[in-house]
C-alpha cells in the first residue's frame, strides 16, 4: 500500500464489512521501507536576474536510487510534481 504524502497514518476503522475493530497493531516485519532524502535546491544567479535579489530555494524530496546522488554545489535538473503544504 502507498501512503498519502509518503507518511504512515494508522487506520481509524476496519475496511471489512463485518469488522468493527477500532484498534490496530502495526506488523513491522511486513513493512517495506524506502530510502528518502530532502534536499534544498537554489536557483542559479545569472546575468538577467536583478542584482541584490536573494535566489529562490525549493525543498525537494528524492527517493530510492536518487538518495545521495548529488552534493552541495552540484548543478541539477529536477523534473517532478510540485506540491504546496
């Protein structure tokens, strides 16, 4: 099962028709974990930007094989879905 926003949230009720349970136990041995990392990217200053303006930054969440794939100072191209929280 995929979790909303990648975060685990305990169920509030059973999805079965005959089940009326409201307490649940997490089975950690059957859970699948993935590597994830949050990185902060910053726009590159170029000649067309206004002098003295602070470069904009954006927080990006990378998963699985993209974790630890860049270091501070690297120039990267990011393609993905933008969400506001």
